[in-house]
C-alpha cells in the first residue's frame, strides 16, 4: 500500500489529518536510552521524516519539540541527521536504514553532559 493510500485510509476511517509520527517508523524500547524510533521498512539515504523542532524563543532552548523530535536517540555514528531549514529542524537519513533499525542522530541542539 502506498503512503498516500495509507493516509487516505486513516483520514476516511478515523477522521485523522495529523499523524504524530511518520508512517514508516515505530516506537520501541531502545538499547541506547528509553524509547527509540525504528524503521518499519527499509528506508533509503536522503529520506526526510519531517519536523523535529520548531523555533520559538519563549520555550526552553528556544525550540518546541515535536513527537518525532522526542524519540530519536543520540549516536556518535548516526544514520540520520537533524538539520535546520528556516525556523524548523528536520530529520533525514544519511545512510540507508534497514527495517527494524533504530534511527539515531548526533545531538547538537542540547548539552549532552
């Protein structure tokens, strides 16, 4: 089933127009820390998952974190990259990711102490 068909089915069945996480990831206990994001399917390098943070200086660290931003874990050898695009931070793959592999990125927004 194609992404647009999945979204149309969710919209018509549940009246949903917003999904808190992209269709191709799921949450699972992580060996790195807490819960993590995992690939539901093989995902090619360069795939953009969406917005992880929105710039808003009224919030701590100057950003509002989205559900997507709340679950990817830090790695020194990541398979994803968090990058700025205007007032947003987005997450994309920097390597091919295999089904059931955890999505990780190098944290640069927060202090890692």
